[in-house]
């Protein structure tokens, strides 16, 4: 439903979540009406910094506030699904950081709660709003890539030093950053997955989740397509600079993510009899443009690293600012609430991207068995 009234958003979780507060405050469609954090001292510090008067230490109390139109959830992973489901049942629109859930049953409940409530649910997946993805999508939509032949994603990250709940976390349970661009580009859902675990993390990390693998690599079939995608994830005991990347291999051109920070990605162009290329001409570095032009003027500056509130937060020290995606995510969520466009990803798509990883880890734990991904 399109509304001329500003959408009143409550921010839940104020670590990484606080990065979105000034974006909402600057957005012409929204206001940050309330914030929620368990720690009262940190809650008040954030409220004072951003001038937000309505504050909650209890999430259930927040949901009873009739002035809250939407909640943006940035709590620890285990809380994402329970809080999203509770908020939908309370009649609130929901934006949730990734992943949407940790079990198949939670994924089913999210879809059911969204359909029953009629409210917007959107998983705030950064990669499909990054400047790199927007660049590749533009090439694809213009036909410059030709037929997509293969897709690959890689998300390798050192989680030592992160909060304790990350210790020993199954790599594929946090796979949406590399799964999502592969599926979003084609606009299709994953159908089934095969995954293999490789290597072994140190013994002290294994018991919490029962996951021994240092690296998990999956290939998944895409429903209604002859394209297969491959994704690789690592979290502990793997020497690799942070890399959150995807490659798109096409019949005319291919996009290949840079190997290290500070480089530009590569476009490979296929040589043809009509346009013969030397081998040196096939691969060319390309600078990816910023896509702030797609946003309302008051939030365009937030695509740039200079707008980051806490540059020392681990997600930015490793993640490079998430490709300027934060204002795009915010605008997409608010636009969906106003009825101007569908949520991307919506509830079924969000859980499909999430279940690729959940089912992949199940496959790895079962020696590479093919697992069908449930369709809701």
C-alpha cells in the first residue's frame, strides 16, 4: 500500500545495524522511530548519538508498540528467524539481515507467516545490491554477456575474533553472500545441491555445531535452467584475504571478480571470426561504476565508504563496505512497503537462498549426497 506518511522503522540490534540508522533518517520515506538492544547502556548511547527517543531492551515489548510499522533485524544469527516470525505475526513489515534462518522448518515458518500477514518480508542481502552485482546485471540485461553458461560464488572470511556464537559455525550456514548473485542474476530458485567438505578446523571449534570442515564447496542445480552454479565458503583455519565474490560466465562476455583487494575485475570477450581478437585483447580490466544515481538524492552519499559510521567494525575491516549496498537495500525495503515494487528478495526467495546453504551443509555431512531443496 502506497502511503504518503513516513514509515516508522524500529532498528533491532545496534552493532552492524546502527550503520543503517542515518540512511533511514535521511530517506524521504522513513523515520527511525525506535531502537532495540538488550544492553541498556549501549542502547542509550546509540539513542543519544542519533537522537532517537523511543528505546526498548525487550523485543516483545517493541512488537506491542502500535506506532512501529516495520522492524529491521540485525541481531545474532539464531535470533533472525524467531524474531522475524514474531514480528510478522505482530503485523510488522520485516527486514532481516542474513541468513534468514538456520533450519528448514524456520524457513517454512517465515514464508507461512509472511503470507498470513500480508506484510513485506525482505532478507537484506548486501551482494545483490552491491555495485559489482548491479554492473553485471546491467551487462546481462543488455545482452552483452550473451547466454549464461556457468556461475560461481566465493565467500572466504577469517572469523577468528568475532563473537563466540561464530566459533565452529558451519561455513555453508552463512552462504547467502555467494549464493544470492548466482540465483538473482537468472531470477530463479535453486532446486538441489551437492556439497563436499574439505580439511578440518581445530578440534576446539568443532563441538559447538558438530561441523569439522575448514572449507565447504557446493554445486547446485537451478530450477528451470540448464545452468549450474558453484559456491565455496570458509570461516576458520584457512589462509585467504577476505573475498566476497562472484563470476558470471557467458557466451559473449564473462565477468570475473578480482583476486585481491585493490584490483579491478576482468571482462573476458569471446573472439569471433567477425571480430577476431588477440589473446591479450580477450581479458581486460574494467572499473565498476557506482550506482548512487538509482537512489533518492538524500541517500546517494551512503554508497561511499566515507559514510560508514564505524569503520573499525569487523564487517567493514573485512568486507570493504559491502559494495555500497546499504542505501540500495534500505530504499528497496521502503519501496516494497509503499507498494512501488516487489521485495527483492521476497520471503520465498530469501529462504531459497538460505536453504541452499543449509542443505549444502547437510550434503557435506552425508558425504556429498544430493539434497533436494524444499519449495514453499
